[in-house]
C-alpha cells in the first residue's frame, strides 16, 4: 500500500514538473511571438507608401 502511494506521488510530481516546464516555455514564448508580430507589422507599414500608418506605430 505504501509502495503504491509512493509511486503515485513520484509520478504526480514528475507530471507536475513537466507541466511547469511547459507553462514556463509558453510564458517565455508569448513576448517573443508578440515582438515578431510587432516587427512584421512595422516592416509592412514601412513598405507601404502611406506615411500616416507608419507614423501611428512608434
């Protein structure tokens, strides 16, 4: 009985660690994705000949 409980606890802890790592990678990636989108939008406005749109984004 104790062995089963121990195995369940270790398994749960391993799953918890994996979930935390996944969450951390997702949280780290969100700003990177946002920056990439911002850069792409900035490039698109620079390529576009309309100066009002390019001035709107700093």
